[in-house]
C-alpha cells in the first residue's frame, strides 16, 4: 500500500480530505503543497500525517512556492469573474441552473464549474462558448442540496458553521426515527438543515439515545409505579431517565423509569 498524507484541496469550502502519495520525507501538517490529480496540478494543504492507504487520489509533487501561491491568487480573481459571467450568460438560456463557483487547475488548462439544478440539464450546447471565454477545458460538476451547502458554507441552527463545510468527510444518514427517539418535534423547520434535508447531527447522539431507551417502557405502554399509581406512558424523557404518565385519575405525573413495572391485566 502506498504511503500517503491527507490533503484538503481548494474546492469551495468542502472539507473533504484526499489520500495523496508522496516520495521522500512526508510534508508536515499545515504545509501547502502542489498535487497532481486526475484534473491536473492543484493546490492543497496537508491536514493529516502519513499513513498507509489502499488507494490514492493523486500525489504530492512539491511544497508550494511563492510563485505557486501568487498564481493561485490570480486564478481566484479569474474564477470569481468567470462565475459572474456564467451566471449572466446562462440565466436567459438555462434559468434552472445555479452556478456555485469555478476552480482552475494550477496550470490554467482545466476549469471545473460547480452548479446545481433541480432537474437534469444538458450543458453541451454552452461548453464551447464557455471554453473559449475561460481559455481552458471545461468540466461541469453537479451538486445536490447537501453538497451545495458544503461547497458554499453556511450556519447551522446551533449558530456554528455547518459540519458539512468544516469537518465532515461523508454525510451521515439521518432518519425521522432518530428525531422521534430523541423526542424532537417533527416539524420540518425544527429538524432540517439549511440544505432542506434532515439534520446530519441527528445521527451523532442517536446510539446513546438507543441505549437509554432500551431500559425504558414503550410509549403508550400501561404501567404502574411502586406506589400503586397506574397509567399510560405518554412521553419518554431518556436523558432524565423518567416518563410522563397519564394516570387513571386523569392527571399527569412524572416518574422514574426504574420505578415502573408493567401493569398486570385485570382478571
């Protein structure tokens, strides 16, 4: 297996790390490096130390020089100009296409255009025109709702920058069941992120909630306390270890889950 370091490429705000082969001494974490990828030469930053990887995405060519960094700065200005030109040019032809950003390779011979569209679109009719204006080969990469949020970066409801644009390597599968287990309101506004999909963070604590719920009665179960008060479980409080009971007398009480036993059927 090849010796690799983890490198973050400069593609929007996406935090994804790629395995890059290296020769000689491994570059230190935090070093800006020039890498060779399937697209060509790209600037990246080493974010993880050496390790053995089964497959690499590319290789580290050299430590970035001041000339490399200056070239990247010039391309960043060119990318911004191209992005706004594309938005203006595509708006009358393909109004459903939203241009998110552009990324030139270090040699300027290849440019990637990131976009989103609700429906599948044919961009073949505009490739030549864009290639002439950009002075490079053009590659279009579609981004879904979650990928779009990771690419652009945004704030979550917690007030911090979204996980997908800061550290997440893969999107965590999130389900409505996770929200139910965590006793969260099932309102889309409460459990959806800026991307419009279920919050990725629903999956973070779910294993802990499952462990806590394993020792608690099910919702709607009929139980009794050690004091002889019987009722139906209407709410679970897994973090507190308690449940809310709707008693036979018509009231609501909170009781420790450890103090409950199944109600015996009446003879």
